[in-house]
């Protein structure tokens, strides 16, 4: 399957950036409780589709 037909969903902008460099589509799904209330990174998408859940992403695709 061509990479542009696949999508990586993640709450980590670094992972998404690497996938984009390889030609994948990307989707950011925020997961704020991962690092607790003091989380300072990965609060919002840098360059991706943004969705609140995998179910919502499936509807977008």
C-alpha cells in the first residue's frame, strides 16, 4: 500500500512529524492525562488532522 494511503494517529507531534517525512498522512489525537496536569508538550497538533478520538477519525476518513 502506498504510504499516502495510510495514516498514523498519535498524541506525539514528534512521531507524527517522522511519519509525515515518510509520506504518511497523520492525525493528532490529544491525550492530555498522559503526562499529568503539568504536561508542557504535545498539547495541540503542529500539522495534522485533529480529532478527539479514533472513532471520530474513522468518520473523517
